[in-house]
C-alpha cells in the first residue's frame, strides 16, 4: 500500500526528547511517536540518523494503533557515546528501556544502518519479540567485493574505517562539524545523487525538513557514533544470521542507489524464518516513506 507523506509532528515536543540512565550510568535518548496506547514497536535509525527520523512513521502508527519508540544509538542524538561498543551490546540496552517502560512484548523495525541492530535483537531478544522488520538494510560485508554495490560516498567511508579506523574517526569528526552547521546543504547533495524515486519524495518539504533535522541531531555530539557504526559494519558483526529464529520481514527497493537490493536478498537467504519483498520502483528513501503502512502492519499485526 503506497502511503503519501504527511506533515510530521512537532519534533520539539517533550516526548521527542526523552532520556533515561542505563545500568551502566550512561544516558540513552529516545522519542515516542504514534499511539501512546498502541502496540509497541522499537525503531532503529539509519546512518547517519537519529530518533527524529521516525517522525515519518507517526501518521501511519496512529492509524494502525502502534506506539513507535525510536532510540538513538550511543554517540547519536541524546545517547551518550560508548567507546568500543559492539553490536552484541545493543539488545541489552533495548531490553533496559523496554523494562523501564514495562513492555513484555514488542516488535522492532531497523532502517538502513539500523537493520544490523534489529537483526542482533532478533537473535538475543527472541523471547520478547513478535516480529522484526529490516527496511533497505545493511548486510554483512565479509567479502570486500560486496562493497562494490554500495554508493560511492558510503563505500568510501566503509572502506576507510575498515582499513584505517583511526583516520576514519578523524574524518568523521570533521564531517560532523560541517553537518551540524549545514545539514540542509548536505542533504540536498544526498538528494541530488539519489535515484529518481528518492528525489521525488525528498522534494516534499515535510520529508526534507524531517530528514534534515534528524541529520543535524545525529551529529550533535560529533562524529564518534557514526565512526563506531562504520567500523562495526565493515567487520565481523559478532553473531550469525542463521541462528535467528524470530519472524523477520525484509523490504528493499530495486532502485536503491545507496545499498543494493542484493543486500537484503543475501540476508533473507541466511535467516530461516524470513519473508522478503523487493519493490522494483522504489529507492533507499522512497520505500520507507511510501510503504510505511506495510512494514508497520507486518510487524504489529
């Protein structure tokens, strides 16, 4: 079902800027969208991204009676940076927030760079999950040849952090200084170099404004969070997709110029209980926006 974009909610409201202290003492940031009394679905943002990008799910979540809980990864938005964090550490952070909110059962959606974190939760939090959705997701890069299908700029950063992580962190810090001052200009460049379906949705003022603000929020602490994600994505994830027993839904656009649809095909082939949908006329940004109803319904229905 194609879902037209609508006005996003006010991102300055208190429920968009919530924090709590983990057992470690570090701060975790999160935002709430949709129906406060609805079925809970955690949302994991892309790279670079933040909890604020989930504002684009708000209207659909209200209609579906779903409560969207969008969480900043460490070093992004309001979440305190964790040096040397692993993907395997993330499920514990999510479980702490779920316990704080008194949620016994929930689902998860991971978009783009959020997909690996949704996958590790599918493994480690299986007893609490109804379903997991992976939207235009990153795939393991065990072989260098897999990098060839990625858009030039993310390929550069992934290769850099894989081979020269120290230099990569320096460049991420410098890039973050530019992004926090001029996120609109940076996202304009992203839009111009994206596929036609992506350009169409990113030309919508509400969508562009939300994604720009999410980008600014992503680097409010600097580039450390993004640098750590890039290091983790380019190396062994620390867990096996084949061990996942949770129901996993995948969606990817064939016209995704950022991460190729073959990424989701490879992931789906390795997860036992998976169902994949490839949409021929959708890109990296258009799919999550145009088909938000589909993936919210799939993981909450």
